[in-house]
C-alpha cells in the first residue's frame, strides 16, 4: 500500500474515532455515581466503550477507504480480480478480539467480586416490596420500619428483598445497580454509598396499576446524623404520646407521598385527603375509628369514590399493634383539627 493510501486510511480512522469519542464523552449517558459499586461499574462501562470506539474507528476507516479508493466506474460491470486470503491477517483478527473479550471478562469478574464483598461492619436492612410501596426495616434498631431508605455514608449496606405479591425491581440510578424482587425468594444487593444526598428509589418492573407511584427516596447521611435519626425515630415510635408516635409512623411509612394531611405538611394526591376522614367515614357508614383502622389494614374493603382499587398497599396490616393504634389516633386527631 502506498504512503498516501496509508495516510488517508489513518486520517479516516482518526476522524471516525473522534466522532465516536465525542458522542460517548460529551453526552451525559450516566448519572454521577454515588456509591463505590457504581464507580466500579462505570469503569467497566468506559473500558468497554474505549475498546468499541477503537474497533469502530478501524472498521469505519477501512470501509470508507475502500468505498473511496476502489469504487468502480459507472459503466464497469466486470468482476474484480481474484485474490487469495491473507493468513497473517486472519490470525490477527481472530486473536485480537479473543484477547479483548478475555480482558473484558477479567475486568468484569474483578468488579463483581469487589462489589459483592461485604465489610465486617456491614449493616443489614430488610426491604419489602408490595403494590405499590417500598418499606425498609432495620433489624439492628429493634425492627424500626421506614418508608424512606436512610443509610450512613461510606458504610457497607446489605439489602435483603422480599416481595409480597408480584415481581418488582429496586433501582437507585446513582448507585448503579438494579435488583428484581421475586415472590418466594430473597435476593440481596450490596451497596456502599459514598456521597451524601437524596436519591430516587424507583420500581423499574411494571407491577400493576400504581406502578408509576411506587417511588420513594434513599437518603445518604453522615454517620452522626444517621445515628441521631435512628435514635429519634426509635424514641418517637415508642413514645406514650399517640400524637408524637403516630406522626413518626405516618412519616416513616411514606404516607405523605400519597395523601394530604395538613398536620403533617403532606400534600400527596394519589389517595384520598386525610383531612376529611370524618366525612369519609360518614359516607362509608362506619364509626370513625373503625373506618380509619380498616382503611389502613384492609384498604380494598371500602374505596372512596373516584379512586381505583388495588393502589393502596396492604403492607400496613403488618404494622406492630402499638404503632397501628398510634397512627389511627393521630389520623383521627389531625383530621378533626382540620
């Protein structure tokens, strides 16, 4: 091959590689990592992307050069001259992809092993998925349950999943991993958050009518702030004052994401307005306390007009009796004030 042809081929390769690299680097394909695992996964992603860009540049350069250099005249319908295969080239294009695939496999295996490795002080959190809500229980805090996932920064966290009905899928984009929750099995997911902040928790498996509302937040805190929150919530939910403990149960279980309640500063509109509970109980023909408790533990027993069935999760029937009683009294007192 003449020197001019080689230069042209190299130039086309640089052009194709530059375009591909610009598309890969300049567009925000990935969220900013907020866990050590996500950072490692992003490394694998870019490792593979660089390999793909190089291969694309070589192939695109060869195709463009062949089109420009060996194009036939409009009236030329003759066959090209017969050529014999190049043994060295065939060995090269077999060996190089083999080495690249092995390299990708080794890097991926190392990252998976590191991501699954638990620390000695790993915190265990039980995650329950049910149409259409997440709940998070802390075994190390006497089973404290929260509708928002709160974790300390730079702490190894092992999430153990349980689904009470259908397949759901847990995803925090900034943590870089998803985990399906399948009824009957209890998969786990290891996360080490390394950036303080508030991140969305999304269900990415179509799980029914209320799938779009099955969202909450993962809040990453300093260890000191997390310990203070844990102590405060444990104290609040065990308080003899129903107003204090009921407010904590209401907040911990994410009720504000679906309901409006002035006393709690809640403005959700997925479910009925809880400020009008006395009127709703009257329409249902039930005593107020019975109506409120039944609406929590058996939400499909009576569904307010204008709202569909099977949207309110039945998770709350498993609330400890003291927390359920406190929540009922809190809702009754708050709605009467409204």
